[in-house]
C-alpha cells in the first residue's frame, strides 16, 4: 500500500479509536495493570522494551502511544493484542491481533507507526525532550494503565547555533556536543529534493551531537538568499559550510563527513570525490551513483563548480547513463570511508542499483553497503523509531543508525 493509502486507512482507524476512548464512561476494572518500560528516560534513538503486566489471561487490550510535538501536533500509534496465559503483553514478542497503525511483531512499532491525528502529513518536530504516553485500554475503551516516557533529542550540554547566508555564507543549524578534550569526527548534513531544513535533518544532526559528534545541518535551495529550486547549485556553497565546520572547536579535521540523502547524496559524493582535502568520508542514503539534472524541470544542471555545470543525466532509471557517461560520480576518489544505505522497494528511483554500482566501483576501498528488503526511499531518513514510518523502513533504520554511530566512534 502506498503512503497516501496507508495514511487514509490509518486516519479512519485513529478516528474510531478516539471516539471509542472518549465515549466510554465509568472507572476501569479493579486490578494492578502496569506498563513496564526499560528506558523511561533516554535518548530518542535508544530502543525501548515495553511490557504490560497484570492483565487477565487472554484479555484483549489496545496499547497506544500518544504525543504532542513542538508544533502541538497530536500523534498516535496503536495496536490490539491478546494477553498471554500469564496476563502479559510483551511488545517485543506479541503479535497484533487486529486493526491498528502497524501489524507486525515489532518492539517499537507502536512508536514508529504514529501518525498525525488530524490526518495530515506529520512533519514531526520534537521537543528537545519529547514526552509520550503509553496507555493500555480494555475492549470498552477504559484506560487500565499508562506510563509517560521521555525521549531526549537535545540533551543537556548540546548547544544549537543558527547561521544565515548573510553574514555566514550559508543557511544552517549547528549542533555542538558537550565540551570534550578530544577532537571528534564531524558531519555536514543536507537533505534531498526538499532542499531546506527542519524535521528529520535536524533530528539526525541533534542526535549526532548527543553522541559527541559536531553536526551542521544546512539547506541549499528554497530558502531566503538561496536558489529557489535545485538548479545550478554551486558546490562552493557546501565548501563554505565545510570550511566553517572544520574551524569549530572540537572538530577532528581529519574526519569530516558529508551526509546526504536522495538528491543530496549526489552533492555529498561529489564533495567527497572532488574535495578530498576537505571531506574524509561520505554518508549516502537512498543514493544515486550519477549526477542528475535540475529539479523539478530537468532543463539544466543541478550542480555547478567554478561557474561551470557538472555533467548530468536526464535518465533516472539506472547507474549507466547513455546521454552523458561523464555523469557517473568517481566515488573511488573519496579519501575515506563510504557508508551507503538503500531500500529494495525504493519507488522514487533505483537507489539499490545505484548503491550496488558504487559498491563495485569502490572495490577494496573502505565502505559499507546496507541493503534492506522491502524498505523504500524513506529508509534514508536514518534516525530510527520516528513517527510515520512503515515496517521495513523502521527495521532498516534500526539496523543502519547504530552502524553509522559505530563507524564514527571507530575513527
């Protein structure tokens, strides 16, 4: 099912759940139902183990996760279960038994499947410490127990600085980790065809800083002072951001990464290949191995260097362009590790064939290729367990994100 169809179906289910929960009356049955959470306060990328105890054997209950984000958007995830003979529902092992926002056995499903109650795309914007409530309701809609969980996106010690085209030379949000005597690898992040900032890009940058890595998220078109579209964007713009990042206290200039997803992967890989003096590693998510034309009209180059257009293709169907073979990115020139992530069900473009072509071209060069069956383009929104995910994407993110942290920690 496509994302639109999924959202329409879930909007109806959410409405039914809200009506059921508000229409019931009377106190819950007596008992000692408890929601157990192993990490009630933790970083937002830490997986949770949720168990409900004290139910009757075989009792049917609905477990929900509910939050209001920084934009006061209400989001809700839920599934229905039957307790085992001991009166326990363990989300890591229990199979949902009815309609809900997800249907697979998955420990974090009730969280990553959350959708906006108003039915619109969620554009999740978390609070620095985002509270959410895990609740248990019986078949009459009565709340049996609940537990507040706090997911930290910006822990104490991480500072945020906002930068602008004038006077800084680029538009970005810098997340600096708590002060440390050791210099750490740093990451320059940018998104895809949306071009701007906010939402998942800032979430990733903030959590990288929470793990000790200086992170600068930038927009590169569609913002004041920048090109209005992904057309003739100069790579020098990214170079200015790289120079600024490399000058910050605590940055290990020998290990500065460019991190891009979708169309942004082209810029990240180009920077790694063409400026190995500045970029010493690349994270390319739902990537392309070739440079494509401008977006949305495909009438010219997407990227320029020294005022000249970089070779590009208007073919989006594979890693061997016939209109301009020079559009292939020379990834073997990258002076550092390359981290590639793709989903085999990417219907935006063939990111796995692109990634596999780079895998072959890189040969013995240090790199990782992570390919996820069933996952789509949004597996590139790499932070795990964020709202409005689907099962295969959630599984891929939960595997890939700690691998990326492990790579950075190992440098």
